[in-house]
């Protein structure tokens, strides 16, 4: 329980948006629809609350609470009534709650406030915890938006760089977390990973051996863009139960640290059983936490291509039929609409393998569109378009 005086002080200090950090306009569009609760979800520190505060900067008497603020430790459902009273006294009808999943039963207040006609904006960094409450208490009452660290176009604006191979190399090296790009302190990305794994996963899920799940996260960061077997990884990490291993991977995915992409199959059962390919939320974070001593630029390029695809598509698969491979298949409305191969540089040595894999994926799935993304090569082979990633990711140029 929090006193009303503490709440007033926190709101007074927090509600004015006067960031000293560099801020840019994000490409993600958020419609300020007063009829719905606006929910912005994504990994910690990717700029969720900054995005909303930018959009709401002209809102008078905005009530903003960041539930990561240690002064709000012990905040309970009943304390929302005090917040509502403060808003009433200040003639405010707009609330912004950051990392609201920290508060048990928060959805009860949000539904009640929404029913009263108040404007509610919330952020969260755990897909499972938020989706569960949104689906049960706020069905039909909310609009959900996903936000990621900066994409390449946003990175260019933030760093005042021009689109070319040099800036793109910087992008896949550094990633898109705004605070890291300001500080360039690698320890920030290591601490961020630890904080998410320990505080958001181990503590909330009551996992006693938190070092095990942290070891798993580091292992996955070291193996981005690779096929993984839950059984094999569990042996490497020392997790006795494969079911526990799968649960841990689910927790990491729910915190937006990783995605596990399924292999294409016409059989749903087979698709579930096949190995997954793992991708990190940010290439800079992957590099900072990787145990690998090699600069595997090809895997980082593939991870960055996945992130670009993922920001606009939720249904992505990869192709491997034992004879040919293709990195990405994009599915919309249960139909594969595009096949994408990723290759650092197409040469005489790998040309046949890369084109054959793409062609086989298109023929098998019925995809009409297919292309190869490279680091800095533009060409056409066998009517297959080859395009540099920095051009593909920055279509406005």
C-alpha cells in the first residue's frame, strides 16, 4: 500500500515529459483512440514509454506512473483508487502506466477506468502476462501494438548516418537499443540481459536456479540464426527435463528476448516436432552476450533480416527438406507469399546452393515472390533478384 502523498509526489515528478536523451520519431504508428485502451508491448528499454509520452506530450495533466520506480514498491490494486482521486482533483482524464504487469490484478482497475470514459495507455514487457489479462478482462476494449528496438531506418536518423554498407555494418554491430547507442557501453547490454532474465523471469516464475536460465539465454545469444534442438541444448546447459527446457525458452520468448522460428511442414504435428531456428531481439545484445569468439557476420545479417521481417509479420518460417534450405518464408492468411534467402555474398562457390534452396522453397510452398538479401551485393541470378540489406531495409532512400 502506498500513501496518497507519495503518489502525488511521484506523479508530480514523473508526469512532465522533458527527456534529456535524444529522441526521434518512431516508424511505428499509434492511433490515439480514446475509445480503446492502448497497449504497447516489447522488450525492456526499447522505447515504449518514450513513444507514448511523445504522442501525449500536449495532453494536459497527464497522470504517468512507472511501476519500475522503487517508490512504488508494494503498490496494490486498492492504490489505483488513490491515483484516480488524484486525477479527479487535477481534472485529468488520461493515464499512462509503464510496465503495468508488475501490479497484480491491474486489469480490474483498467477495465473500470475505461468503462468510466477515461483514457488509458499502458506498456508492458511480458507478452504472456499482458495477453492473459487483456484477453480475459479487456476483450474488445484494447488495441495492441508491438515495439522493437530501432530498425535500420530509425538507427540512421538517431545516429545521423546515411544509408550505405558502412552504416549498415555499424547497425548490425551495435543493434538498436537507444540507450546503448548513446553510451556505447557494452556492459549496458549485458546488464540488460541479466536484469530481464533474473527480475522478469526467474523472480516472477519462482525459478530458484536462476543461473541455469541465464546460462541458457547466453547460449542462445551465442547461437542466433542456427537450428536448435531442445533436447541437445538441455544437455549442454544441464537441464534434466526437456519439458523444463521448453518452458524456459517460452519464458525467454515472452520477455521478447528471442523468437523460435518453426521449420515449414504441411503437417502441423511435424512442424511442432522439428528443430527451431533461434533469433535474438537485437544483434548488438547478441554480440555483447555471445560466448563465440568469431565475428560471424553472416548470422548477424540473417538475424537483422529476421527482425525487419518480424516487425511487420508474425508468421515466419524457415525451409529445410533435407536437400535444400531457405532462410525465411512469410505466411499471410495461411498462404506462403514470399521466400527470402540471406547470404553475405553470392559467389560462384555458393550460387547454386543458394538459388536451388530458394527455388525449391518457392516450388514446394507455392510462393510467387522470392529474393536473396546480401550485405552489399546487387545483382540478378536466374531471374532471382539479389539486393543489399541496407537498400531493402531503407526503402525511402
